């Protein structure tokens, strides 16, 4: 008998790796260790600052979006400040 795949658990397992890759690609000049620390710090900070009335997966997705947006802002602001 086949078991159904729980998509929430799959998202909880895969998304941190995807976030790390997104930050590493967005900030190529940053060391990989620093990119991982930045990703974890921003993700956890946003996750725990969001209201508890949101479901866990919504908080997870909002935190992930915040990490990617922050990495893109950091990358493009560096280019704007240099020119």
C-alpha cells in the first residue's frame, strides 16, 4: 500500500536548501558560510516575528520570500552604490 506524500513536510525539508542556493546565486561575492548564516538568521528572525495566528506554512513561505527579497536588494544596492 502506497503512502501519500505530505507536501508540507516536503516543503519544510526542501525549501531551506533552495533558499541557500538562491542567496548564494544572488550574492556570488559572499562566502558560502556567510550566505548560509545570513539565510538562517533572516529566515528565523522573520519567522518568529510574524503573528502566531498565521499557519506554520504561511509563516514559512513569507519568511522565505523575505530572505530572497533581502538578498536581491543587497545585490542590486551594491551595484547602484558603485555607479
